[in-house]
């Protein structure tokens, strides 16, 4: 039987941050993960460059049934604190856009930095370790693991959500929460591409690989970013963002001319270039291929002066408010995050400790806190991990 002060299950972003911070304040920390490598999601994030935080992180960038929950942790460990750590390790980085910070080189720079900090603080990291059972005992928790029995005073669940199972995601954290009496809010894939199965599919397939700047709206939320046509439907940053707010059956509105009022723009073209064909004018905004396909699929392309008012109104409606009803999403297979999870009303926002079972903590994505795209989910991992580490 081994005995330690703190056991953290899950060596991802939140678990590593919690481990290095708790060990840094003198706690004896055992960090366990069933995978053969720590931080797999860190390594593949941001296209291999890890979008590790966002300069504009605010509580409003997060979704939760309990929107105030994230405020305390985000205020106590901010994006500037993490940027300071990155600077201390000399990791080169840049702002891509909208406050999104990426490594200049590779995601492994961030993972290496966290592992170095763990190492220096004396964290005992054990990979390829599975947990069979967890039991509450007088002095804390007793775990049955492939390392043998482990006893600890504080147990931290940092096992993430269900997204990208090929990287080792499982529902283990939810099982533990349920075992100790916690409510789970329904989970679903977030930051995920849409699938299209109706007659639109052909257009999406034809335009596969084409990216266009749009304003995408659904359920009173809007995001201005690129959308990307794929063989299966629609993706790209604006689509990933809105997917977190979309429910099956909802209509997504896409403004393909976000810099113009579509009706006014068309009237201007009639006045200024009456002999130009619609597809020619659209070709100056979109790729030629996209302009031709839209013109062929949606309207009859002819010189601007030949359109009636009714036809122009119809074209403006299509360009300024294209309505799409996705068949579904690509699901957890490609989702960047999991929405829902452990109900935060049963967890302390200050300490991340369970209000149901003393000494049990939940951090990171396993909780019902989900950030927008752009480094916010990593910032939640750092902040929640740091918050718990002050109390374990």
C-alpha cells in the first residue's frame, strides 16, 4: 500500500497544472494517467502549435448552466500568469488573431515546460496506470490501481471530457462524479463541424476546401470568422464556435457578405455596373468557383440591369442570410470539447472541491464549463487546476 497526500487522475492540461502547483507548495503529489504519454491533447492542439491561452479571456467566453462559477478561478490565475510562465521558460510564441496565442515552434514546447515544472517540484508521474476502484475512507480515498493500492488525503479528477476518443478520452471522470453523488448535466460535442445530408451536400462537396469570411448566427449568438466547406458539410472557426450553441433541428444563418448590407450592395452594382453579370461581381468577393456555383445553384446569373426588384430581394436574402439546417455534427470523434458534465452547483468555485464528498476535487473539462474556440479552454484548465492546487 502506498500513501500520498494528493492523487491527481489525468495528466492533461488541468492535471499537469494542478500537480506542478500543488507540489510547488510542498504537497506530495502522485499524478496518474491511463495513456502512455502525458498531454496528448496539448500536443495535437492548434494544428500542432498549441493555442495555449487568449489575451482577452473573460468569463463571458465560457458556457455553463452556472455562468458565475468560472469567475473566481479565472480571476485568480489569469492569462497573464500563464504567459509569464511561458516567458520564464523562453518558449517563443505569437498572436495569430483575436488574442489567440500560439507557439512559434511546436505544442511540445508547452508540454515540455509543464513536465519540467512537475519534475522540478517533485511530482511522481505514472503513465499506463488504470484505476479499478475508488473508495472513501476516514483519512481520504483508497484507490485500487495497476500500481497496487494507493491511499490519499485529496483526490483530484482531471480526466477531461469525451472529445477525441482516439487520444484516450473516456467517461471515467463522470463515473467517479456519479459514484460520489454528483449530478451530471447532459454531455454533447462542442466546437465541432456540422454534417449536411440534404441537397446542400452537393454544393459543400463541390466547394470542399474553400474558405470564406462570414457572420454565422444561431440562438442569439453570432461569430464573425471563416467558414470552410468540407465533403461532409461545414467547418471552420465560425462553424465550430456556433456549434456549441446549436441544438438538433435549429437553423443556422450565414451572412456571406458581412461587410455589406446585401440589398444595398446589389442596388449599388445595378447603378454602377449595370452590364456586369452577377457571377462576375460575386467572383470579386468569393473564389471564381464559388461565385459560379452560387450563381448556378441559387440564381440565374445575368447582367445586373436585367433583375427585377423581387429577384434582387431574393438574392440579397440568400447572400445576407443563407439558412442552413445541419443534419448533425461530426460528434466526439473530431469535437474539440465536451459541453455539459459535472454540475458546478455541487462544486466550490473557490477550491474546486466537491460539496458532496470532502477531499474530492474536479478540474478542467470534466466540469460543466466550456470555452469558446481560441485558447479559452486551455485557460480554464490552467485556472481551475491552479485553484484546486491551493487547497488539496
